C-alpha cells in the first residue's frame, strides 16, 4: 500500500491536540501564553490529523524498515550484528542519563570510572598504552589519529607529510588524511589482495609520514606480510595507522601492537554493541603508542588511587575533537558488552565471526566465484563471474535477494574487485540462518541460468521496484513541496 507524505492527507480541522473548553476554569492558551508566541495561519500549512492517524502513519513507515532485529543483514564491512538489548537497557539507567558533563568531578566518579575502565579494555585489546574516547565515529577516530601524527611530525620532522593508502581502503582513509593536512598516495594491492612490501619500499622517501592499513583488510583478508610491512614503515621513521573497523575478526586473537600498530581506531557501533546504519550516534575511540600519547585530546581521564579526574593540563595536546568526553551512551553500551562477554567471550565472538564467513564462502564457492580463493577472516568476497554469461550483474543478484526477504550484501566494494559481492555474516547468526541464506543464493544462481529475466527484473515483491540509482544519487529530491 502506498503511504502518502503526511502533508498529503487531507483532514482540515482535525487536530491531534485540543485544548479543553473553558468551562472548568482552565485558562485558555491565549490567556496563558505571551501573545507573540501564539501561532496563527501565517505560521504554515501543517497537516491536521488526529492522533491515531499520526501514529498509524509513522508505524506504517517504520514497518518498511529492514533491520537487524528483523532478519539476516550480511552487509560486508559494516558488522551488522545483533546488539544485545541488555546493553541498551544499561545505557538508559538514570544514573547515566541524569548527569551533566559540567557536574563536579566529585559527583561523577561513577561514569568516570566506567569510561576509564572502557579505555583500559580497549588498551588491552590493542596492546597500546594511550586512549581517548572522544571521537564520535570511525572516520573521526582516523582524523584524530592523523592529527596526532601531524602534531608529532610538526615537532620532530615537519617535512614528513605523505600518507600511503592501499587501493582497497575505505574511502574515509584518504579523506581523513587529506583533512588532517597530509598528502596521500595510493598503493596497489598485489594479486593476493595484500600490501606488497617490495612495492611499498618504492614509495618511501624522506617525506614519508605513515601508512593506513585496514587489518584485516577490506577484502576480509589477513595481510600475510604485515610484519614485513610494519618493519619497513618503522625503519623509515613512519607510523602504522590501523583502521580497526574489522576488529570483529581479531579480538583476543591478535594484538595490533604485536603487529607494529602505532595508532588505531575502534568502531564501537560496529564491534561493541551499538546499533548503526541509522546515522548515529557512534563511537570511534583510538588507542596510541607512547610516542603519540602526549598529543591526545584533552581531557584525559586519569586515576590516582581510587579517584578519577579529568586532566586538562597537557601542554602538547591537540585540544578537543569533540565537546566533553565522547558519546557517553555508546561508551556505556560498549562497557556493558565487555563486562557481559569477558575476554573469553570476545574471543568466541571473533572465532564465530570468522567461522561463519568461511562457512558461507566454502558453501558457495562452486557456484559463485570467490574473488580470493583462500581462507578469509570475518567476511568473504564473491563475484558474479559465473553468472555473467547469462547477463546477470551483481546488482541483479542483490535485488533478487530482497525478494527472498534478505538484506543485500555490500556490492561493488571494495572497488578493486570487479562486480564484488561482499558478505559479512557476523557471529550472531545461527547455522540455520546461514543455511537459509546459502539456499537462497543457490536458488538465485539457478534462476540466473534457467530464467534470467526473473533475476534481471528483480525486485518483484518490494514496495518499490528497481530504482534509478544514478538519478537518486545525482539529483536527490530531499524536500516535499506543495504543488
Ligand atoms: C565503517 C568503516 C569506516 C568508517 O567508520 P565510520 O564509523 O562509518 O565513520 C572506516 N573504515 C572501514 C574499513 C570501515 O568499515
């Protein structure tokens, strides 16, 4: 059923809220309010609908929303896993929601302890000694980490201004490096999807400041040369920045500092129990090596005996990157998630995430060609190569999945894989859910052969059929206007 824009429902004179008649000695709005605050027709053309009509309109819209609580959501690179509701509940405890950031340190010892402890957990996971929880998202964490590197080189060797970024990187990496004032150079991945140490050496000169690597990389592959790469980077006086968005593949298994990582961000809204996809709020804490620690944003939360304080007295600090101390609600959820799982639980998360991705890869590899035929980490990349002969594009496969009630995986990313289909099942999916997805993918492969027009013209069962994605991206209409 078509749902109209709320302004298009016509029901003049049917407001949701009525002020009581004056016969109980109530004061009317006109008597209570300053005249200048009372709006008349000149204020606009608001829809006039009864309360149940408003409720139904928004409920109907919300039911169109596909979400991770409704079904399988295998969006690669996004870690769309189930977020336990208990953590949501904990973050809404009045002790957390009713405090104010301007309150005296003495009064907010509880939340300071929680934030300090969360910082300690993140340090433990990364093996790095410094932390800030301020950045509000992954990209913001990248920017903060790069600001720290910039501050370091401004002090030690200002001509170092070049950041190397592999061609498989997430688009935020080069954007953050440029925003932080660096020059970026793209380096090519080798045929196995890794950074080639020999290739890397060619790009290094006395202007080299560092490299940004996603570990495991955005192809879902662990870089076999990572130790060689980090040695080359450090021998050349640069920093190794790790994009930690894929931390779901490493927790408790690999300590980034052991790989030579100097600075990294976490995406609390991917790995640590904050729902995402709706635009925030998120959390992008970073942990850093001792060389970068003194530049961390202020305030740093410190502990002396059992008292926690906000340390603003840090002369080398880059200053603030966000008001106050970070998105606290998101931090509370992450803390609660850490507490609920413990270190052995986090390790299991990683084991199941990797197992599930490989189960899908292996189950489908005879039907959909894999981009890199080797063991993957928490996500796998397929292609349409076997289906191309029937005229089927990756986009068609993605759209056909919608007819079967499954959210499409990430498609056409990473850009270096032709017609990529990137699947990240996450650890929270059962074997039954994975088998169901695999069955559906097999059906689509079969349809591609026997009745390709069904796949080509998908989706058939969606509320909206195939959209003109180019026009939607180039000329979006974001505002409804009255004819
Ligand atoms: C999600 C993601 C980012 C960006 O994180 P945001 O929180 O969306 O800003 C960066 N790199 C990789 C690999 C990602 O998957």
